[in-house]
C-alpha cells in the first residue's frame, strides 16, 4: 500500500507535470452509483467501494477538489448533461455519453444475463432468447452495456419485451417475482441478485457476448476546463502505471476479480 507521504509526493509531481501546482481545480461534483462493490455503506467504516477509493486517489494525486454525491445512473447522466455533475466512474461508453463527457478507460467489464437454471439450460445466446417471444428481459434504467447488448436492449424495447427498474436491488426483487426471464448484470452484482432468492443457486449467468470487452471509464464532462481534465487524466494514467488501480480492484473484488477487471486496451 502506498504511504501518505509518498502519495503527497506523487500528487506534487502530478501537479508539477501539468504546470498547475498553484492553480485551483474545482470544486467539482463527482457522482457515484450505489451498486455492489462499486459504492456501498460499510456499517463500521461508512462509505466504501471501488469508486469511492478511486475518487479519493484521483483527488489526492490531481489536487482537484472532488465533492462526492450518490445518485442513480439516470440522474447522474442527466445532471452531467445539465452541468450539475462533472464526473462519474464505472462508466461504459455509448454514443450519447460520448456527447456529454470525455471517457478515460481504467478497467473493463462485460454484462451477462442471469436466468433461472432451467431456462439457462435451453437459452445460451441472444438469438435464442429473442427467438422465444414470450421471454422478457430485465434491465436498470439508464445503464449502458456495450454495443452488442445495447443493441439487444433496444430491440427488446421495440418489441415490448423490456422491463426496467430504477435500481439493481429492485431489479433483483422483480426477477424473483417473475416479472422477467433474464436480468442483465455485471459479475460484481450477481451476489445481490442471488441473495434475493431463497436458493442462490437458482440463478445461472449466461455469457451472451463472450467476445466483447467493454472499457470501464472515468467520465469527465466536456464543460470542465481542458486543463483540469488533463490533470485528472494524468493522475489516472499514473494510477494505472504504478498498480494503484489494480490494488483498489483487488481490495474489493479479490485477486481473480481484479485480474478479470483490469483494463487491457480497447
């Protein structure tokens, strides 16, 4: 673990490299979404999670003042569009999001579909799911999933076969209640969904886009000054270079989860 004096030195070097050691940066509103290991409230320690640790480290290294708030995904991107929020993490790209913000990758992830075991034994692809018109797909409003699954979500919506929830815990309860047949989820959220069932083994993950790797990014609103975005971009690059991002991922996801989530290039 990097000790505080070394962190302070790194922060100074980052500021010096941007030519902005004496310049203010922020304050900026940095929004997180309460989901699985990305952000949660620890009963003993308070706010915790990957995104919380990432924003703490980015603030330290860049010298930017970041004020963290917790919002839903829909509200985060609506508020970024309106200039209320300037930054968020764990962002997957979409054309609409690229119009609002600069996206700087630091990890990767892939959505899979949680289904009841019996159905998962018969459905192993997007095409097979779509071929059964009675099946419905469940998603959280405002999520982006990468090009393959985003296109599927649009098709399911156009067919009246998409069910949407306001947050992932609600989606898990809706899945248990039989409101849909498949739930889109990142591996970090599987535990939440399975905990909603009396028998956690009832749900099975089906990998419907096995060849797709989606970059998970820091999103910075285009309305932010380029000099400040540069400071944060360089801070993130330094965190990737010295292993700090991997250490944060490992802290919350374990060794295997961190290796899977490490960014390997687009």
